[in-house]
């Protein structure tokens, strides 16, 4: 499968490398291609381009940017390039600034998650929340005692969630669909 990864940080490069490792093609979209020259040199099967290049390339899209950049990045990717595709949303709506009493603040209201906002804005795409509740070191082929760990997902398309579940299985994860359980969990951690 062709995967367009939007973002150039640790989560984006980890997931792009994971897709390559598991036999997929990957193109990372960024504003600054030179920022990814080391990644490109170390991953000859991968490529780097603009957000629009990566979104147009991918049959599947991964959104792996800071939460406050998600809307701008999707705008740069282009609505036409996202239409009909599954978008794995690995973003978190964390405010800038330090935690207060050990708690990170979100910039989204309590009853309207970032992913819900993005899904409304890009209704022709199928967003699935995944990878946002684990550190990048454990996203691909995690090694934990006791077997496969569980990745929580949510989204409003059963077809898209099935596609993401298959990827998670390749990456070493079991999947728990939070929409079949307590719906509010999707809102809390997206």
C-alpha cells in the first residue's frame, strides 16, 4: 500500500519507517524537505515531498503533527487528496506550555475532540484515531512481556477502522474499538 505521512517529527518518521519495514511504500510530507534528509538517506524505499505530494501519493494517510498544526497541514495537503481515504490521526490537542499540577491542558473543549473537528471539516475522508496514546518508541513492533499490547482506536467508518486494525496487527498490536465501548474515550484522548 502507498502511505502518505503528514509530518516530519519523531512520530511521523517512526511510522513511515514502520510502513516501509512492513512492505508498504511511504512518502513523508513536510514544509521543509531538508529536515528529513537523514531519514531519506537511511530509508531508500521512502520519499519526501510537500504535504500535497504525500497526500496525493498515499492510498492511506497518517496525520502525525502537533495538534495545533493539524488543520493547517490538512489544508496544505488538499481536500481532494484526502477524499475517500482513511486518515490515521495520531495527533493530540495539547496546549503550548507546561503541565499544571502534572496535567497537560488541551485546546479543545471537553465535548468536542480535535478528531471530531477534523472529521467535520474534511467529511469526505475517514478519520481513525490511533497511535496517539503511546510513545513513538513503541509504535512499531512493541516488545512487552505478556503478548501483544492493545491499541485503542475510534472513528465513524467501520471500513476505515478495519483497515487500521489490519495495519496495527502488522505493527504488533491488538485493537480495541472504543466506539463499540464507551464513546467518550474517543473524545477524551483525541
